């Protein structure tokens, strides 16, 4: 009887877990659809921003701007975008592994790099390992706006323009599809039109209503008022903020997609385990019944 009670308690525990994971799967599915819509609808916005930059840069030597000048020395700033919560499979660990891979590839030591962390998981990871964390932002909601990371973009622009940082990278999870999220590290500063063009065109989905890519056309020269330098001084920091905003949208869509898939897998495993335990319970119960019947029959035979 003790064995049957243990198995029955296990079945009840697994069934409770299945109910929780099923509910989390449903919630993540709703959030995933909303986040996907935001991320996908933001892609044409990023294309338009790149188009503006290309047109304005064609009217002046954009390489002379402080945000486009390459620095030969200084630290590297890495903006890491992760989630605040777990239960999302290998989503966060994939981003962190990719960051460490890039650091090793560039032979960067702890003293050569500083981090700006958006999300609790990235902040905990790098702070516990002794890396310099300049700032961190946690507990971001699902309803993000272009102003969400304004402080981050201003800090990055200030570090590159006035603090002598050599380069700025951004690490996040790029949303490819519901079942595929790809850890990505991109160079943000110094600004390079060709690099940004590759970035923006690379995030456009292959299928669906957001798959249309802006047609390539020759960039005309414009007469800009008051002058190109003033326009670029306003435009380039704004473009940096757009980049962070879009990366955050991608990360949010990837997070909810990964969590929905992880919870679905957990629900399926819990259902299968419950079935297996139920079969084990029935076998043990049948064995007990058979033994009791045998004892009764044996007792009757002995009384004869």
C-alpha cells in the first residue's frame, strides 16, 4: 500500500505541474503574438531610418562625424539584452555564450570591456564574474516604446564620443521564427552605413506581409538646411536609439516564443510522465489484487 500511495502522490504532483506549464504556455502564446507583431511591424521603420541616413550621408562626408570616426584604442562597450525571467529554454544562455565567443575571438580581457545590461539575467551573469557593469536596466514590461532605451543610447553615445571607447557592440536574440531564435552580436559604433544596411536587410523575414524589402535605388544629393552637420548630429543618435529599440523588440519576441515552446515541451513531458506513472500504478494495484486473491484462495484450500 505504501508503494501505491507514493505513486499516486507522484501522479498528483505531475498533474499539478502540467496544469501550471499549460497555463504558462497559453499566456506566453498570447504575449508572443503581440511581441511578434511589434517586432515585425518595426522592421519597415528601421528600413526607413536607414534610407534617411543614406540620403543625408550622400550629401556630405559622413565619415567625419564623431560617431563614425574609428578609434584605435580604448575599451569596448557591450550592450547585452536578455530577459528578466527564466523558463525560456536556452534563450539567455545562447546570448551569453555568443558574447563570450566574440570576446575570445577579439582577445578581449576583463579590463578591456565594459557592459551595459538590459535584463536581469545578463546583469547577474557578468557582475558575478567580475566584469565591469556600467549600468543595468531590469523589469522592463512587454509594452516597450522607442523611449524605453533612450538613456542607454545616450550613455553609449557619450561613452564613444567623450570617454574614448573604441567600439560599441550590442548583443541580443534575433527573432527568426516561432521555433528559431538566433543569438546575435552586432557592431553599433562607429556607425557604418554598409554595416547598418546589412543589419536591417538581414532582419527582414523571408515570408509574410513584412517580407517586402525597400527597392535599391540611387541615392540623390540634397541641399540640407541648416547644414548636413546639424542634421546628422540629430539624426545619428536617433538612429542609435532606433537600433536599440529594434533589438529590444526582437529580444521580447524571441523571449515569449522560446518560453512558449519550452512550456509546451514541459507540458508534453508532464503528460507523458503522468501516463507512465498511471500505468505503473495500475500494474502495482493489479499485482496487489492478485496477491490478495491468491491469499484468499489459499486460505480456503487450507480450511478444507
